[in-house]
């Protein structure tokens, strides 16, 4: 095998550019992990990254459809290093990449500027996808995040201008996808909207639409009942948006959240009103107040409902937490309240039978308190201990005072 020492990629690039400050933003970041020496096999340069495993640090092949090797130098490949395909200029030859299922980590900027890349297969061994990992992969249109990923960043797909869909395996415990946009599992936190997406349907579970995160390509936005707040500059990058329908549940609209844009896309641009912008909303709502105070045309789509909520539907998570969801019988507006939970033994366990512990969830809504209960069987004091019957017979023959002590002790041990 051909072996040679090479300078670290970081050092080589610094020499080319003269100084680190001249490097493209995001090319380097904290998880560099590139060692001063490396070895080569086939099209790849690699380096040890820990206990007998290796990371690929450079690709030197001629491009096309490539499958990264699961082993190099006889050692398992667990990591894709930074800037694998990026040297002085963007890589325009690699069209598809299959990552082997030995890889756990995709480092920051790993696939930076693979401009011909249209397909990437990420196996369910990968747990981390670094910052700017796919930055400026301008031909990529969709990507699927496997169930194993626990860390991914809003910058991971920065500059992927053709990317329209981020899919997430439904078994992933940390993340989910809705209308091609990446959210946390519960869809209560926004992570990343693909830069090539032109319309977005935001789920009502997202209480706050965050400021500045939505990309320039967005022209059409659908909000749903449940969303409560539009942060300052929520749609400031969306200069081609011409209207927004705001649901009744939105009660807070911060400064220039909608109807304004930054013309060049730079956050230091002045906030420019979008001409002829229309806000559709309910009479008497926060949307109407916002539109009128910002001289934006307001069109009424109805009068705000004087909600009428009945009894809630309950959702328990184990025995430790529960939520109550109230639905308006007139307009279907949903309000979800976290419950507080108490518990008590409602039927004591005996030697011969299990008992019952009752958990009570209590949620306050509209000045009324609502409760819901869930029961759990509790173990019998002796029978459940495995050697039940024999001990039970022995205990029966002991004096009362000793029986009491025996029971107390066994209960304490539970
Ligand atoms: Zn209503």
C-alpha cells in the first residue's frame, strides 16, 4: 500500500488563500479532527479517528456515482471528514454518493460544494450531520434523514438552492418532516426549510414562526390554527410573498413580521414594505391590528369566533405527564393545556391480590378545572415477590405483632 505523509488539508488551504479569514464562511469549524498525517488507499485519503477506526479525509477519484468504502487500510470507516470533495474549487464531477452503514458521523462541511450531486444515501448508522454538511450542493433536490440521526443543524443544508424536500424516517425519535420542512419530533420547533421550496404549509403545532429563518424562494405560506406568534422578521426574506392568511389563534405579531422584506436578502437592508401586500384575517384579531398599524391592506374573512369549548380530549405520556386538548365546537380551534398530575393508592394491595394506584391529571382552562384519571395495578405485598405462597403460609402462623413488622419491612423494600 502506498503511504505518504501529507500536510493537513486545513494548512494547505490556508497557504492557498493566504489567511484563514479569506476562506469561504463555513468551510472550517470546530470539529476539524484532521490529523497531521494520513494514508491513502484507492481514491481515498484517510486518517485514524479513534480506537482503531478511520475517517475519510479526501476523495481523489474522477467522480460520477460513487460508493464510499466501509473499510480503508483494513479499518472500519466511521466518519466522513470535512471538505471531502472540496479543494480549491467546487466539485462538479460527483453525481451520487452512497455512504456505507459503518459511518456514524458526517463532519461539518463534509459534502461542501458538490455542485453536481443529485443523490445521496445516508444509512441508519449515522447519528450526526454537521453544520454546513451539504452547503452549496446546488443540484440536490431531496434528501432523506434516517431514523438514527440525533443531531442536525439549520445550516446543514445552507445554500442548497434546488432542495425542495427534507424527508425524515418516521422512526426517528428526534426529528420529523412536515410538508418537506425539518422540525423537531413534536413539530413544536422549526429546524430547517429547504432553500428551493416555494410554498410552505406550517403546522399548527408550531406555536412561534421564528424570525428570519424562512428562505427567499418562498412565495406562498399557509398558517394553521394553533400557531400563536409571528416573530419579528418571520417572513423578511420572502420578498416575493404577496399575501398571508392569518388564523385566529395568532395573538402576537411582532415588528415587521410580515409584509416587509430585505430587498438584497441582507439583514442589514432597510425593512422595505412589499407593495400591494394583503393580509387576510378575522375582524377584531391581532392580524387586523397589525395590518392597520403598518398600512397593509386588510381583508376580512370572518368575525373572530367567540369560542365555545366542551370537555377536553386527554393524551397521557406514561403516568408522568398528560395534556388536555380543547376543541371549539364552532370553529374547531384547538387549545392544548399541560396537566399537573397527582397519584394515590386507591385500593391497597393484599397478600392475595394486587392493588390500584390512581393518577389524576388536572388541567385549568377558561376558569374551570378539568380532571382525568388513569390507574395502575400495584403489586401484592408478598405474592408478587416470587416466593409468595410459602412465605405467606409461614407468616400466617406467626404472632400478629411480627406479621405487622414483616409486612412493613417487605413494603419498604419494594
Ligand atoms: Zn371558535
